[in-house]
C-alpha cells in the first residue's frame, strides 16, 4: 500500500487509519467514544424494518428507497446511489476513480476516505487544517491540480461546520469533490429551517458527490445504510463498482422511512436538542483548567485539547468512561480527545470525573 505523499503538508508519522471509536467503547464503560445516537427506535422506523424481515426470501429492490431519498433531496432518482453505509460509498468512489492522479484528503477528518483510497492503490496527498485557526477550511490550501478532493462537513473529529460557500469554491470541471455529510443531520442553526451548510440539494456544482449516512442519528450502525448524491454519470461509475444487492431489504426499508417528511422533521428536532446539549457540554468543558475546546463545535461530538490527554484518557477508562483518542487522526496528536455529546446528566457526571482526574 503506498504511503501518503508529502504533498502540501509535512510527512506525518503514520497514524492508524483503521482505528475507530467502537474499539474504545468496551463493555462496562459509559460510551462517549462512538457518535451513534442511542435511543429507542421510533415506531415509524422500527415497523417497516421489522416488516421487511418477512420479505427476506426476495432479492432487494432499491427503487422505492431510491425514489424516496431522491425526493427528500430534490433530485431525480438517477442522482442517488444507496450504499451499505457511508463507508461503502468511500470504497466505491476510490475503486471507480482509479484514474485520478492527485487525490487530496482534507484532514483532520474521518479516516476511512483516505484508507479506501490507499486500499485502492491511490497515492494520497493531505491538506492539514490548522488548529490555531479553529480547523477552518482555507480553500486556497487545496492544490489546484487535485482531481479528487475529499472533505467532511461537519467534520469528524473537529465538529467544525465549514460554510457551504467555501466548500463550493472547491468544485470545478475535471475534479470530483466528495463531501462527507454523514453528520449533516446533526447540525442546526437558529433561524435556519433545514441543515445549515449542506450541499445535498446542489445540482449545479461540477463533480460534486455528497456522502450521507443514516447510521448516526437513527442508531443504525449495525444495519448499514447510507447513500451518495451527485451527477448521474458519476454515480453510474460508482454503481458499477458495487456488488449486486449490496443493501439489504431491511436497510432499504429504513432509507425509505428516514426520507419521509415526518422523519426529517424529527431529525431537525433532535438536532435542536443536540445543539442545546452540546452548548452545555462545551460550557462545562471550558470551565476546566487546561482544557481547550477546538473550533466552534457544530455536531454530535466535541474535540478538546489538553496536555497529556493520552494519560487522562486511560484514567477516564479506569473510572468507567470511554472517550475517543485523537492521535489516530492525521493532523492531531496525543493531546487531543473527542467526546460525544450526551444528555446533561451524563455530561455532569463525566465532567465531575474529568475534573477530579485533572485536579489529581
Ligand atoms: C464522518 C464519518 N463519515 C462516515 C462514517 C461512516 O458511516 P456509516 O456508518 O454510514 O458507514 C463515519 C462513521 O463513524 C463518520 O464518522
């Protein structure tokens, strides 16, 4: 597997791109390491998923789910490709675009896009956003000759939500621009009805591919369901790389249910509550000595900087709490931790433990 090129950034010491929060959320610990929302499935979702179990003898038919998702995002069905989670989308893109010459991944971000590119044999260039600048996107940092650019919005693990306009300036003919919006449904802004800064409905940007996931807000990580949105000709290429019947009938039922207007309205309400819970977590973290919250968090998790975070993480584990290490993300290091936003009681209990550890 080729090592990442040094490109426009200093050569990183290879972080483990295959590490994910679920490896840290071991049984018995309170899980602040994984960003999947844990709540009972609403009936409008559980009922069709369960009913689909009665249909398992038939091969899956993606057409109804594809139409429902297309309608949700104001696109024709040809501009939707259903996938076994966002993770499959990255693999299809990496395999189908075997001819790209200069793929660039904007970091820190979820590691699977780069892992998929490398597994498909690409030499990957990294653009590392600057913590001193709140990990904000500076589009000028992306090399002009990049013919594939991958960026997350909002970004895992920084929780930064880039302005849609800044990301849109990265689109151009001859370039595929992949925007991972796996957490777009977690974002909310006062006075904005829908998802602020989402490009999911933009059909005018050349080469734009938006990656979406239904596994986070709806707690469906084990079901595997997500989709790609973009130009029909591009999606046809990605579909050609996809195994037949990759998305199961229950997962398709979930995609249809989650695209309904009532589901989208429920998502908005969850995002608004999440924003309040996140503000609370940020306020409590900011009151701790030596803890610095990165950027302006906008998603279901918060990134913090503190000296000797790796030790603190171990101590938290000893006290029953799992948080996500930061050092496996390119552009971060051992002094970073990612913490999932939970309800206030959980946050209070966590902060109390963290405060005691820091005092000690
Ligand atoms: C930013 C981001 N994108 C995509 C994914 C993958 O999501 P899925 O479960 O839909 O494959 C994750 C999972 O953690 C993620 O954090």
